[in-house]
C-alpha cells in the first residue's frame, strides 16, 4: 500500500514528534506542506492519504482513483468532502478526544491570563515598574477571582465537559448549551443559548463547526452579552462571525475576546481582529503540546492499521 502524508509539519516540527508509527505501516511519502491546488498531484496513485487541514475535495477523488483511505491528524473533518469519499468508496477516519486535556488547559490559560492580567504584569515588571515603586506590591491593573463567576460552555463533548470540571474546581457556576442534553448529566446547568449569553461572565466555545454552529456567535447573540464578558474560542474560527465580534469589541459590547482559531488560517492581513486592543490571539496552539501530538500520531497509526487490517475504526463517513 502507498501512503502520502500531505502536511506532516503541522504535527512534527523538526522531528520533535516521531512519525515512525505511521510511516512503518506503508510505503510512505511525506511532505511537510502541500498547497491545496497541488494536493491531487501529491497523492498521485497512492492508496491512502493522511492530512491535517489540506482540502480533500471531490476533484481530488476524481483525480486519484486509487485513493481509498483518508486519515486525519485531527478531530474535525470539515476539510474533507465526506459525500465524495463515500461515492468513491473511501474511508475517512478522524481522531476523537486526543486533545481533550490540552484544549481545556489552553482554555483556562486564556481565561486566567485575562482575569489575573499575567501578561500585562509581566510586561510592566520588565519595564521596570516594580523597581520604581515604593511599596512591596502594586496592583494598578485590576484582577479578579474566578470563584462565583458564571462560565457558559457552548458544546458539551469531551472538551466541554473537562472545561466544566476545571471551572467547578475554581468555584465557578457552570452553564451548558448543547443539543445533546443527556451529556450534561449533572455536570452543569443546562441553558438555552439566550440564557447562556445573557448570564455568563465567560463564554467559551467547544462545538464542532457545522451548519448548526456556523457563526453561532453573531451580532444577535453578542448583543445579549454582559459588557464585562470574556469570549473564548478554542474550537473552530468559523463558529464566530469575525466582523460582528470585532464590532462588539470596538464598541464595548463585550470586554475582551481570547481566540486561538480563525476562520482563515494562517491569519490574513485583513483579519477583522488586527489592531484591536481588547483581544488576545494565539496561533491555533491549544492542541499542540508535545504529549498531545505524540498521542495523536499513535492514534492516527492505529486508525491506519485498522483500515489495512480490514476493520476500519473512527470512520466518520457512511
């Protein structure tokens, strides 16, 4: 079997995570990066492909008739034409739940940085402000406790549930908006989207990007927020209407946003967030700790081996 890996640099930088568990299973050609208009050429006559964010479209399947397996270095699969895959008899497999701990951790890194103003005090200290202050402590940048505040979680899968656990450990009140109410099971208080947006001090997104969640954060839902609210997104950029959020931040409709994902990645020069002072942006790194990527590679290898053995697992298309 021939395997092509299209964008291995999204998982392993300078070999910091070994891909041997995958490459040892097939005759493998690995590319660090392949632009979307070259994907079909890169796959060629390969039987299997593994990618992270490259687009695998109907045209790719038409151009690559041997292609029968698409493995993802990801949980999300909105970059794959699932219907085309099924029409051409190809299996598409993702990796669920591999990044639960790391994404929940990054979510709270963003939340804590905002409420404790860690980055601002670091910059202030580096600027000599403490050296030039007469008392043992200065706190001219207001900081706040999480205890007693309300966090609203949109999407209550593995990551949303872990965020709820951590929030409760901080003494926060937890609201959850999800279509699968049974998942809440006492871990949070179920809420409508309207109620969650109105009541939450922190709103954090942990839902997949699909037709039901696309731009769920928009002018209407942002208008419901407290002016002191923090919005956090570590899911997918497309769940937010970026122009609407930029306007809400500019006008003080909400206090701050902490964003790890964008609609278009890498960031474009005309991104609506550029130049805003009340936003924190990290470059899609919530999933990126070493341990998380090692786990991801192991699971991707398990998916591929199961397919090669004739028993595919984690299949996301019919």
